[in-house]
């Protein structure tokens, strides 16, 4: 792998390159992230390789919603060029490189570990900024010119509900709380917008980097699509992504109102609280059904994994969250 990567980097920088400190980053059992340094023509480059290994088998969820690396690269390029706080994408790798579907981007400083951001002393000042920063960055994502984007699926509320119902039906076990929530969502689904926008699709704490100054880069663009901008804001506010700071709905760092105000100040459309609540309920159902699917993979023996089992146990947390959300909605 090191030799193939060195050849690709050399081709990009038009100078012989050596690869140093190549290491696989945690997370992503199949969609891999590798950190490395490249030295070319006397210059040092801190880089990241995003990679799908050759002949990787995709899960059902990946087949239905995740974009491939070539599309992800173009989405990231469009967002970066539009001024979104994201890593700079540099170049794609080809089939001849032998590394699978992959691209290279610049490495950005910061941590994505929620526990550190929410509790450690070096991030104390950043904690007061992150909610507002996330609102402003979301507005920039949603303002990305559609003409600069590659072809992306358009997914509206009805599409999302149908997908979750299919996923739940495949489990073959009664899930009354999730069925209740899906019925609630279906009866109250917001009408599609005339003009859909770029939606990140996984906009939450854990999927961005931050340092002592706050958010440095938005990561993990493989679920990007066209749709309702409030999908991103609702997903960020799902209780599971607060990592214990349950009194601060905006990713564990601030209030919904603080997030929405920053979003609007940065040029985002005015937030309808009722529509935002719908997407928060949807996000909670979505995460809960993902948890159920992870549990099923472990229990069925298709993927024996304590990580899958542990995530599966969290489905019951989302059931409690859903009942509280539905009660507050009246």
C-alpha cells in the first residue's frame, strides 16, 4: 500500500514523494481513513486517504444511500470551493493505483472525540462557540451552488419514511414505538421545498473536527444528497449526539434557538420550529432503527461484533427519547 500511495502522491505533486507515519484511523470498518505525511520536492504535506478497499461488499444501507468515493470527492470539492469549513480535497486515485475507490485530502488539526470536546479543559472556550459555528457552517453547506455538484439523489420526507419502514419490516419483529413514531411522521410530513439544497446527511457531533478555537472541519460526506436543509439541523439535535449534555440540544453545546439564530444570520432560510421538530423526531427514529439493525447483525451471526451489540442496546434509549418528543409535540 505504501508504495502505491507514494506513486500516486508523486504523480500529483510532480515530484518523487516518500510516505511517512502511515496509520489507519479508528472508525469505519470498511470505509477506511488513513493518515499520513508525504515529503515531495523538499516540502512536507499532512494528508488523509479516504478509501474503499477493492471488491468491498456494501451493506444494504450503503447500497441505498451512501455515495461512492468519486461522487464524495466532487461534493467535498464543491463545498470547499464554496467556503465551507471542510478539508481541502486534492486528487482522486485511479484503478491502476490498486488502492480501491479513494481520494486524498489535506489533514486538518482538531479532534472529533465528543468526550474531549465536551469535558476537557483545553476546549472550554470552544464549547461556548461550537453551536453557533455549526449553525453558520450548515448555512454555507446549504448555500452551495447546485450547479457545482455532481448528480445526487433527491430525498424528501416521504422517501425517508418509506426507507425506514422497509428497514423496520425486514427485521420481522414488532416495534410498536418506532411504528407509532413513523405513523406520526407520515401524517405530519412537511411538503417538499421548491428548490432542494445540498444536505450533508450526517451532520452531528463526532463528524467534525474542533480545536481550542472551535470547529475546524466538517467530515464524513458519504451520505450527502439533495433535500430539506432542516434535515441537517434536526439530526444535529438528536439526543444521542449530545453525548450526555442533554440540556444542550445543539450537539451538546447550545440551545436549538442559538443554533437556528446563527444559521439565519449566516444566510440560512428562516427556521420553522415545527418543521425543525419534525426532522428531530425523524432523526431519532432513524438512529433507533440503525441501532436495531446493528443488533440484528450481531444476534443473527452475520457480523459477530461487540460494537454492533453495544450500539444495538441503544435502541431502547431512542424509544424513550421518541415518547418524550411525541408527548412534547402534542
